[in-house]
C-alpha cells in the first residue's frame, strides 16, 4: 500500500471508529469523505468530483471557494477573533443593518449559531412577549405536520415529523400540529386558492378549539423543504397571517432554507406582502462558510422587552458563540457577493428554467409530481401514478445513489413521516450555470429511467 493510500485508510478507519454521523444508521463501510470544493463541485478523498446539487445541506448559496470570504474571516480573526454579544462588536452591528435592509422592515436581531437555536429563541421570545403583555397563559405553539424546525427540544417539538421525534419524546408541552397544504396529495382537484384558504381555516379552527387566549405563536416555513418540498398556494401565507393577526398569535416564519435567495426572492415570505412578527434564518446567511443564525424580531414585539423598571423584562439568554465576529464578517461578505451577483433574481430565472427541465421527467411513470420555486425543487416518486402510492424507500434511495454514481449529488427527504420519504430534492448553489443544470437533469433522467424500468418489470 502506498503512503497516500495508507493515510487515506487511516482517515477511513478513524472516522468509522470515532465519528457519529447525522441521520445515518450504523454501518461498517467507509464513509464518503469530501475533501475539497470549488464552484458547484465537491471532490472526495478518492479524487472523484461531483456536482453538488444540494449546496452542501441547502446552504452554500454562493458556491464553494470564494477567496473574498476566506480573506474576510482571516482579517476579522486578526482584528477581533471573539467577543460576546453581551457587549457589542462592529461586524454584528453592520450585519444587523444589512439584514434590516434585506428584510425590508423594522427588526431587531438576536444572533445564534444554528437554525435550531434561532427557532428556539423565537419560541422563547414569543412566550415572554405575551407574558409581558399580561398574557402568560399564551404558551401554546402551532406548526404543521411534515415541517422541520430543528433538533433541540423546543424546535423539535414544533417539528411535525414523527420519525425525527420517535424515542426522544416526551418533548416540550403545548405544541400542536395542523395539516400543511399539499397540492399533489390533498387538494383533490380543488382550485389552489380555495384550498389555500381552507388550510388557513384549519388554523383558525384549531385556535378556536384550543382557546385563542392560550396560543402564543404559529411557526411555518414558506415552503416545507426537508419535509418533502410542499409549495403552498400563493394565498396560504397571507390567509394564515390574517388568522394570526385576528387572534393576537405571533407569526414566526422559518427562513432557514427559504431565505437568502433560495426561492427567487431574498426571503421566501417576500413572495407575499406579509410582514412576519419574527423571521428566523441560518444556512445561507453565511452560505455555510461559518456557523451563524439570527432571530429577527419586529420592532413592535421588541417594545415589550424595554421596560427598565422590570428586572425580568429583558431576554435572559446568552449564547457564547452567537453572533461570532468571524461569522458576522463572513455573512457580510457573503451578502455583498449575493447582492453584486444579484443571486436572488438569478435564482428566480434559473429556477424557472430548472423546473421546466425537471418536468421533462414526467415522461417516466414513477414521477408523480415535480414542484419547486426558485432554485429549490422536489420530485415526488410513486410506484403507481394513478393511486399515488409512494415509491418504496429503498427504491428512492437507489435513485439518489444512481444519480451520485453519475456524478451529481441530489438529496431526499429522509426520516420524516411514515411512507412519505419519497421526494428527491434539488437545491444547488445559486451561482450554478445553465449547463450545470443540464448536467443535473441528465443524471436524474438516467437514474429515474432505470428505476422506472425496474418498477415496470415488477408490475
Ligand atoms: C426549515 C429548517 N429550520 C430549522 C433547521 C435547523 O437548522 P440547523 O440544522 O442549523 O439547526 C433546518 C435544518 O435543516 C431547517 O431546514
């Protein structure tokens, strides 16, 4: 064995022995070790290169290898490598100003490190807000089945995916779930607007049945992403916002995936005229180059935290690394690049093109539905198009694996709800070129064609 092979073998062995991987059952095979990346491509330890059509984990929005980001991080590390946000530092201040511009409203920012923590903070802010307004009985949170909001106890309680919660329960009390809009499976030929209104009516009904005076917040992603790429009818968010307003329920919009250009606008909620009470964000805020998240709280909510005569009126929460100066400097450079390249608009234009091309996959019977917005798409695979019976999990995994063997990384919604882990996901860097989109479509076409022919021969 050569020295290079020996050192690779050491890495594989050490990883197999010591690293606990996300969402992966135990196995004794060598892990897939990614060693470097450039543009939309990642290269593994064996020197194989793949087009990363998942932007890491829905986050490398500007693509890999931007020297400017490395430089910004280096310079910030030299100037001020750390200081907590119990005091203040310039990168966080500047980032809050930039994010205010991106959101287009009056917000105040609490910085953390991950999407889970951003949502956790939002849930605490909502509860404390009501308490300070004299309504401490408002503690319940409503969210949707199939949605993911994070891995910490509160965010996981809001998550509507049984398989992510099983064996970790009981979780936090007071979390309720309603059905999400699912235009493919549940709308049953109804007009999208009428269906969107009916789904918002369900929120109204649950609020009424639970007692409006007990509800703190409703939390939703503009599009359910990791849960199966459920794009709601256009009127759903505005209708939901009306229901929340009517009952004094805070509207928290989770933009952890949908934010930063992913859906063709800077934030997913900006496809409507809704102004959320709280917006949570992570991932694309730094394009994954450093950990950072933010909870943007509308000025009128923050007002309730201003009472200087009450020793408990402030948010009594600290997060050592939240708003880390290096992460904030990285975020600022990332947002500057996104603005210079106009990546949100690019995501809209190239996203339309990508969706059009992906719809060519309807040529294959196992493709039940192709949906998406911006550079975010899902392909729902079925064993039978008439009954919409989901393609079995092992077959969905085979499609993803075959696409990878053809040099393209796509994702799938795994460990969500029973029977519906059948959606292949595509979420490439927003810098992707048209020819690279062709490459994604070609690999998926070959992988799906093969699975389709297996499926037909099983009939
Ligand atoms: C919509 C949504 N919210 C929250 C989270 C949690 O983010 P993190 O993994 O950074 O904690 C995720 C993660 O994928 C997500 O997709």
